[in-house]
C-alpha cells in the first residue's frame, strides 16, 4: 500500500511510477492534496489495486495510467474535481471496474479510455458536464446498458461503443450539440431505438452495422443530416421503417443492406442526390419506394434482391440520369416501371431476373442512349417495349430469355446503331420486328431461337452492313425477310438463318458480298433465292439448303 498524508505537497506522479507493482492494492491521498497530474503508465499493470480516489486538484490523467489494473473496482472523484481530460487507454482492460461518474469539468475522454473494461455497466455525467468529445473506441466491449450523452458533446469517435453488446439505450438532450456519429460507433450494440439530434450532419460507415435489435430511428423536424455513410445500418435486421430528413443528400453504399425495411419515406422537399451501390440490397421486406426528384444517381445493385419490391415511382421532375448496374436485379415482385426522361443509361444487369416485370415505359422526351448488356435478361413476363429514339445501342443479351416479349417497336427517328450479341436470344414470343434504318450491325445470335418470329423488315434507308453468326438461327416460323431497295448489307454470317424452316423465299441484296458457312442451312422450305453476281460463298455445300450441290439436295 501507498499513502500520502494530508497537506502533501506532491504535485505530480511521473511516468511509470508504479508500473508493474503487481502487489499494490491500496493508494490513498490525504486531505488538501496538491496533486495535479498523474503521468502515463503510472499504475500500468498494478493488477492488485482495487480502488482509488483521485484528488480534486488533478487536472489530467494521462494515457495508459490505469491500463490493465484488472482488480480495480472503484474510481472516485470529489465534488470539486478539476479534472479536464481522461487520456487514451487510461482504464483500458480495467476488467473489474463496474461504474464511474465523470467530473463535470472533463472535456475529453481519449481513445480506448475504457476499452475492454468488460464489467463496466454504468457511466454517468453531471447536469453541468462540459464534455465535448468521446474519442475512438472509448467504450469498446464494455458492459454498458445505457448512457445519457451530455448536451455539450460535439463528437463521438469511431467505434466508441463498438461491440458494447448490452447497450440498449442511448439518449441525447434537447440541446445536444452532437455534429456527427462516426464509423462503427454503435456496431453490434443492443440498441432498440435512437433519436438522432438535429445537429448531427453525418452518420458514418457501419455506424449501426449489426445492431440487430434496432427497430426505431427518428430524426427531428429541424434535422441537419446530410449523409448516411456506407453500410451505416447494414444487418440492422429489426429496422422496419425510416423517414429520411429533407436535408439528406447521400445514402451511402450498402447503407440499408439486409435490413427488414418495409417503408422508407422522403419529404416533399427532399434534397437527396445519390443512392449508393447496394444501398437497399437484400431489403427483402421493402414493397414500395418513391424516389425524390432530386436523385441523379443509383449505384450498382442499389435494390438488388429486394424481392418484395412491387412499386418504384419517380416524380414528373425527376433528375435521375442513370440506373446503375444490377440496380434491380432479382427484384422479382416488380411489375411495372416508368423510366424518367432524364435517364441516359440503363446499366448492366439492371433488371436481370425481374421475372414479374410486365411493363417498362419511357416518356416522349426520353434521353436514354444506352441499354447495357443483360439489362432485362430473364425479364420473362415483359410483353412489350418501345425503345426511345435516342438509344444508340442495345447491349449483349439485353432482352435475352424475355420469353413473353411479343412486341419491340422503334420510333421513326430511331438512332439505334447496334443490336448486341444475344440481345433478343430466346425471345420466344416475339412475332415480328422492323429494324431501324441506322442499325449497322446485328450481333451474333441476336434473335436466335426467337421461335415465334414470322417477319423481319428493313427500311428503304437501311444502313445495315452485317448480320452476325447465328443471328436468326432457329427462327422456325420465320417466313418473311424484307430488305429495303437501298440496302447496304455486306455480309450474312455463319448459320445466320440456319433452321429457319418456314422461310420460302429470300432476295439477297446486291450489296452482299459474303454469305457465311451454313447461313441458310436446314431452311427446308426455302424454294427461291435471288443472288447477286459478286458473291463469295463460304462452306458452299451447306450455305444454302441441307446437303449436296450449291443450292442443296432439297432446294
């Protein structure tokens, strides 16, 4: 034991002063102690120390001072304590400490100050507390069940309450000055509800990640929140609804990933600009959402596997400019969507596997230019689509396996230049198609196995140069192909019309110089072919007909 008499003139205890004094179980200070500072590591690893009363004149407890004092059960301060700071890791691993009352004049609690003080279940602050900051990982893995944050606190550092798995209540005063909730602050806590102070402008990365009991988060009418960080509420599996403040501009990547949200609402004056990648991925209970007009961007996979989402709406003044890759992939309950005029790109796999999507519409002033690959792949309920005039390319497999698609139409001013490989592969309900004049190439297998396709028409101003290999392979009821008088067609690829078993007549445009191997193989009903003189036939035996001579044994 160590004791200091009353009126002791000792003003400081230096660095490492009692470090590793593993048998020290008692240290006492007499009345009117003049002690003002306790140095770093002063009682580090004093594993038998059970209690300490800090003299009133001590203004600072430095870093690691009581680190690993594993028997310390009581730390007390006088009513007149002048303490202003508790340093980093001060009580870290003080695994027997259960309660502490922080003096009013303390303005900062350092990083890791009570980290892994695993029995600490109560920390209190006075009504006149001047605390301004709680630093990183301060209460990491403590046993806290509740805490009331003083109004004067402006910042709570990252991981401050991380894995405090018993923490079920945190409250803020009506005059709270808190400016931000940092990364991982409440990761894996037991919080059931939280009211975010109006002064908070940002919620950081993973702030409530795996807070699986959190079922309510509320914001005041005067909330200043501008951003919800990436994965902020990921796996907050009890969260069912949230009303987003008007001031919010950004929902980060994965912010509500795998929540139980069935309702998310935005105010009439919402300033939301960005919905990040994976923002609502696997939010499988979400049924409807109305996107604010101010949103310009959907990140990739924003609503991926929102399997109950049956309605998404946009305002008349929507500013959305793109629908990101995988945005609605496997949103299998979605039946209709009206794409805002301002959207220029529909990303890769955007509506992949939306198996109940029956209607996709575009406005008369649509600015859409690109439908990326696999955009509507396996949209097996989609019955018709009118492609906006400004679309220049339809990507590979964009409508592949859209097995209910009966109608694809293009405007007279269509700017479409390319139809990608497998674009309408196995669009087995499609009956006819008129290819826009500006299309220069039809990709490999673009309409392969479109088994209901009866006619293909090219306009008089058609600029089509290339029909790719297998482009119309297996179109078994195709009986009419019409090329315009001014056709620019140059080549017909291998197997392009192979197995078009209902085709009886075709006039090959004069501009064609190449017909690929077996291009018209197994066209068993083909009786008449008009050819140009300057024609190169590849695989002459099977280019037309089934076998034998140039025209085949049957033809």
